[in-house]
């Protein structure tokens, strides 16, 4: 016989906070390893793709369940634009410094 126990909001919020913390540690850990590998001249695209894929999955889940609001979408778009500008500037600086 299964013992089913009803969970309260506190337990649910603690579980979600623990999952969130674990995701942050794994994501930033992967990004730190990507930076380390890049500085050593090694390929790190596999780990970078894993970190990006994790973010895409959580974003898609939120959008599918209609949790992401308008403010959240604007912030996501702004973050993407700023990231692209910074990436382009860093790439241009690297190319100019090599020549």
C-alpha cells in the first residue's frame, strides 16, 4: 500500500528553492569550466551548448505553462540583445588584437 502524504506550501517552496540553487550551481559551474577550457585553448562548445540548452528548456517550460509575463519577456529580450552586443565587441577586440 502506498503512503501518500499531502505536502504543504512550505515544503513545495523549499523544494523549488533547492532545485533553483542546484540549477544555478550547475549552470555557473559549466560556464566556469568553459572559461577555463577556452583560456587553455581547448574546445568547450559541448559544455556551453549544455548550459544554453538548460536555459532554453526552462524558458520553454515557463512559456508553455504561461508563467512568463510581459515584463519577463522584455527582460529576456533585453538580456539577449546586451549579450549579443557584448559578444560582438569581445570578438571584434580579439580579432583586432591578433592582427
